[in-house]
């Protein structure tokens, strides 16, 4: 699929910044939650291939499978720790 035929995600610009940040971070509660959120967002999305590939790089860098990522983030979310202390006024899961 060439770049012209890829669908553009409305959150691409802000997501690209987050992914760039994740590529330089370690697996904290917040970064794991962001990784999982973006993996869900782009799962099956017909575009943003660069973001999808970089999310896979982050997974590899942190030694995670998708199942392990979701296991860890379920635990984080169950304790309400994912976005604690972050100035996130609005979640953008869609």
C-alpha cells in the first residue's frame, strides 16, 4: 500500500509525537498504558503504517507480546495508576 492510498487517522499528528516519545522511554505505567491505547487504536487501521511499525519496535524493545502488554495494562488500570498525575483532561480512545 503506497502512502497516497493510506487512510489518514485524525489523531495522527499527536499520536506520532507520542510514538516518538515511546521509542525513547522505558516501560513505566504511563508509557505501557499509552502503548496499549495506541495498539488498540491502530489495530486493523488501513494507514499510518509508520506508526504501526514503530509501535511494534517499542514492543520489541520492551520485550513484550501483545498479550503481555494487555495483561500489564489491565493490572495498571485496575489500580487506577495509568494516568495518575498526568494533565490529561480528555481521553482520546477513538
